[in-house]
C-alpha cells in the first residue's frame, strides 16, 4: 500500500514538474521584441502609466510637446497587448505567466503635468518632474530627483534613492533601503519595513 500511495502522489507531481520545465524552456527560447513610439493622452490633466513589470525612465519634456513614450516590449511566445488611451494611460497586458514580458521605455512628460506610474516590479528613474508624482512599484528600485512638488512613492521591497526634492514627501518600502540627500522638504514620512534609512545633507526633515 505504501508503494501505491507513493506512486499515486509522485507520478502526478513528476509530470507537473516535467511539463512546467518544458514550458519554461520553450518560453525562454521563444523570445521576441518590438518597438513602441506613442503619444500619451492625458487623463484629467495627468500622465498615467501602468506596466506589468518593465523599467521606466521619466524626464521633463519640452513645453508645448505632448507626453511621449519610446521603448521596447520584450515577450515570450505570446505577443502582449499594448495599449495607450486617455483612461488607462500606458497599459501592457502579458498573456503568459512563464518567460519574459515587460516594457523598457523612456517617458517624456510635459512641464507642470502630474504623473502616476505603476509597474509590476520594474525599476523607475524619474528626474526633473515639477508636478506631483505618485509612484508604485511591486518590488523594483525607484530613483527620484530634481523635483519641488509633492511625491508619494511605494515599493514592495525595492530600494528608494531620493535627491534634490522640496515638496511634501511620503515613502514606503517593504524592506528596501531609503537613501535621501539634499532634501529641503518641509515634511518627509518614511516606512522602510526593516530596511535602512539614510539622510544626507538635508534640511527641515521630519521622518
């Protein structure tokens, strides 16, 4: 009876592992990519971006020029659905849980335009945005610099690197480090979830 029970449990588990390994191998082999270059419409005066896990670099754009995204979508086997519209902003929906799927791109934001970014674990690098920013990453690192407006940053474990900020700030990370420098903000709230918090050459900092 013991051998039969072992076979009844072990054979399905072994088959699942074999099939899963084969699918992962096929997904890793069957990778592809395509380029994107799109104008981003505003959602109630804001630039909104939602990405399943790619890296985003954001910088200050030129006056009178609309927000624009340029970059590369990488995927395995099934081409992900990439859309841009006024209600959801940038959206990348991956159709396969195995392999690679993500957007690595640069986003140019018009002056004095608020920004909402959400990535499923990708890294974000934001500089020179002079309006309120709300950033949410499910684990990626976030770098924010050169802004005098309010900022709310939430990372599910990634490190936060902050410099040259002057607005009211709120930073949360589930275990990552928070490194701030040259902050002139009237109020900074940080929750590192166990990570280290470093404040260098900052003034009027309340954590």
